[in-house]
C-alpha cells in the first residue's frame, strides 16, 4: 500500500518521488520509503539542523556579555521567554517616534520567504547576556509555518478547502480559528460545528455545514519547495544507482558512451542545500 503521508522528518512524499521517476508499480515502495527517510536524515545532517517544521523549543546558551544572541533555529515565529542568570527579561514594546525606547528583548524580523536566515535576539536598555556557561535560556517557536492564512469556508457541500501553500508542500496542521480569534477543534473525521479535520497528505480541510461561509484563519507547517526538490532529486539519484552499482560508464552500441558520477550526493543538490545550512554552532 502506497504511503501518502510522510513519516515524521521526511522531506518529500512517496507519491511525489514515484511520479518524478515514472514508477507506477508498488513493488519498490518499501525501498523508496526507506530511501526517503535515509536521504532526509542526511540532508538534516548536512544543513546542521534537527527540524524544519514548526516546533516549540527551549535552548540554553553561553552568555557572551553582549546585547545580542543568534538563535539556533529559524525562521522564528515567536519568543515565549528569555531568561538570563535566572532573571526573566520582558519583551520590549514597539518603538514609537518621539518616545524613549523601553528596555527588554527584541527579535530580528524573519525573511518573508524561505530559506530565510538565522535571526538575532537583541536586548535594549541595561540588559545584557552576561558571561557564563549555559546561563541564558530562550524558549521560542521556530520552523517554516504559514500563520493566519485567510480563507472562507465553502457555502455548499462538500465543505472543504485546501491550504494555499505558497512556498512549499503542506506538511503539518497547526490550527484553525475564526476571524474573531476563537479556535476550532481538530477531530479525526466527520467534523461538527466548531470542528475541522485535515488530510495531511493534501492539506485539505473538511468543515461542517454549520460553519459554511465562515471567515477562517489557517496555520500550518510546510516543507520549502527547494528543500523538498533537493530530497526528491537525491532520492531519485540513489534509486537509479542500484541499476549501475560500480559502473562508471556505459557504451551504447559502440557509438556513444555515457559516464556516471558515482558520488554520495549530487553536486547540484549540495549547492542548493547551502542556502538552508546553519553555519554557526552556538
């Protein structure tokens, strides 16, 4: 049976890989599924990141004595707590022209589109990340996530809508709310009033007739298109390699010779992954 929903951490779907390869049989599904997971892990290792989908993390850092700190994961959606030497640092209010800047922490703005870049956390006023070992603790939410995508529930059956996914494939539902901010409850199937279900393979949301025409706000995690394409082409390369193990070239009727690059990863894939790579290990 074809696996449509990605295993946690997988960067591309089995159905997508089979379509790319032109494979219609299910004979190699287990092999391809294993390759997808293996290559996805290799990519995480290469880009020096443990996750890309939205997650809440709490991390400890060594204080440098400065007023800035580079966070390990990105893009950062929100900060829930900043603690230095056991003291909770408040968020700084938005700057207003003509008003003295209030002390607190400020998060560097994230890029609008992936791959994005590592973000800094700044301290205003007298606050500093005092020198010390693991004396700075930051709790925050990071990962590629669309937050508050506005959609209108269909007026007629089937009461379904699909995430727009402008930057990559839908991978993880993180919530649905009405325009007034009240959240709907997620259920496995057959949603009633104030409920919804979601097909994780396609990003299709199912709603109830009671919510027909409602203005909704969708939030969901996604795999950036460029990152998924890297996984797709690497998996395809390794799958085709099984038919030419140990072969560096092949003659076609004596008139033409095809040469193969037998490398652990395709050069064009590694070149694309550089943009997603974490280069500072703090």
